C-alpha cells in the first residue's frame, strides 16, 4: 500500500543543533499513527516540516506517492493536510467563529458575496456550533466570544474542532489532549475515531501513552532526531515502548527502523 503521506531522509540543523537527522516517516490511508518520543527528540520539527511550517535542509516529502514541496502551512492545507500545533495557532482577539473559518470564510451568495464580499455569518455560526457540539464542548455557550476569554482547554478544543472539520486527507494533532480534562479528552479520542471512519488519516503526537496505545494502529518511535522503530501496540507493552524511546532498550528485530 502506498503511504498517503511519507518522508525520506529529512534533515534540519540550526547551527550545531540537529533537529532532524535523516527522518523517515510513513502514514497510510485510513490509519491512526501514534508518534512518541522524549522531549527534544525532534518530533515537533518533523511535524512542522510535514505541515509546511518548516523547510527541511534536505530530504523528500511525498503525498500519495507524488513529491511535494510545501512553502507554508497554507500549501499543506490546500493539499488537505490540517494541523493542530502545540501553540494552537489561533488569533486571540477574534471570535471562536472567526478562528474556525480563518482564511476560508463563507461569503453570501450572489453579488453581496462576490462584489461586496459580505460574509455569510449565519452559515458560519451554524457550522461552528455543530463542530463544537461534535467535540462535546458544552462549556462554550457563546460562539461569538473572543478566544482570549476562553480557558486553555477550551482553546485546545476549538483548535481540534477546526482541524477535524477541514482536513480532507490528513489531520495532524500535536498533543491534542494536553490541556483537556478527562471528559473532554475522551471526546477528542472519540472524534479521532470518527474522523478516521471518514477515511482521513490521523497523526497523533502525544506523551499520554494510554491514549496512544488505545487508539493508534501503529506507533512511530522517535529518538535523537530520527525514527528508530515502528511498532504495533498489540505487539509491545507501553513500558517497552518507553524503554525504546529513551534508549534503555533496543528496538525489537521485527520493528521497521530507519531505512538505510
């Protein structure tokens, strides 16, 4: 099967600091791929490269087997790749609705939209409420309130809802449950499964090992700027995965480690 999103030998250095040291990556159609690694292992650099937010010094990224070169996150979005970064990438002074549709606002039909560029706020409000309800964010009562008035968990939920609403091929989630409570975290995991059921591939980067092992089809283990193993959660324990991630244990012989 051809990966829907893949990378080979991605490299990125900042002076003497090596962020990516020949990274390989494979995401297959309709799967949930968990990505784990210690702090500073280079996971975020890899994700930013795949999402168009970082230009690698060398290497190749392929989408559906075809080489692509993203110059910005907008390029990746245009190809159907949505990402929730740890920084959330939101505009705090704008409303929830404005943030959900930022850069892809609906315009009114006819001359009001094409000539006068009037926004169809009624349609955007209705869809925004639906997306937030799907995520179970019942604590958000007013979708017209500005994002800077929301709690950290609420902001996280809005960012996740935006990515899942618009990702058509790949959704990348970087620590999506980090600021959420137990109930909201469960809703995010359920939403991830629902998005996967629509044929969209998911990349889940998380330090929450129980979450990763609960929903991931495969786990990409990252260490020292590169992929050192790919394992199936059913074939390895969480403690062994952590040991491989930290270097306390060698990857099992049947894992697919970095290609030469």
